[in-house]
């Protein structure tokens, strides 16, 4: 089935252009997008001997592609500053909120990325991701950094490097239940997680759980 123009491409703030990675024609015309799609389909959607658990590296990538909910924007330039990378990331965050679906059970499959293929200073990716994580987690979102040689260890195997990617990029998606391990280290992140995934638990009880895991004198 042919994709609509909206599904294929979405422009935001006249700066970043999000391309749906299910749009074969547009992806094929861009070396970065085609390389990114190849990495996603050949690495993220498959099991890995070093992963430390069964199943694909990312269980959500294949369903996201199948539902036409995986988007990417390419930003060129080798001399980008941290502020510029941050501005493009802010645009990505705002654009994410306008892409369908904006709510409902299918929203967990929606994911967007901004790729900086010419960037060599990967510390900018780390810095922007760290700063924006404080902003997006309370909104029920997760933001990740990927780049060649990224040393972030895997959750199930400390020797596995799941964020090692051919291109430097920042990715955004909705929080899912299995993100607990990524959020338990900070009170405010844990509060956001429990609010989303334990709404039936009274707020004072959630606070007590957080206090137990993060005593005030820590």
C-alpha cells in the first residue's frame, strides 16, 4: 500500500525534516537514511549472542517499522555546537508530540531520531542527551544517545554495547514498562515511571516506595 505524503515526510519548524523509514523511495535516495535503516533491520531487530537475554536487541523496532512509526531526520554539518545539537533535539521533541498516534496503546511504537552524520565530537551527543533526559522523563518519554563506539553498557551484559551505532544520533520514544532499570537511579525518574505504570497505587504509597529506594540522606 502506498504511503501518503504525510506518512512519508513531515517538516517541523522549517529546520528538521522527518522521513518515515518505511518510505522505501526516500530512504533509498539518502545514504545516511539507508545506512540507518540497514543498522536497524540487521542489528536492532535480531537477537545477539552477547545481549544477555533472548529476543531482539530492541523488541520495538520491528513493530515500529511495520506500523510506519519510525522516523528520522538528518542534520548535516561537522562544526555543530552543543547549542545547535540541543536546538535540533528540542525540535525533535516537539515534533514527536505532533506525530500520530498522540495517545492510545499504539503510541509505544512511535520513535523519532535526529542523525548528525558529519559530527565527530560525540561528547556533544552525550551532553545534550543527558540534559534533555531531565526534561522528557517526567513527560513519560525516553531519550537515548547512539554513536560509533558508544561505551554505554547493556542492561543484561555489561560487555555488550547496544548503543554503538554507525551514525551519531539522538532518539526519542515513549517510556515502556521495561525501562524501570534505566530510571530507578534517580528519585524524579522513578516518580515519573511509577506515575505512568502504577497509577492505581495511591500517590503517598508511591512516594513511600521512592523514599525506601532513595532515602533522603543518600
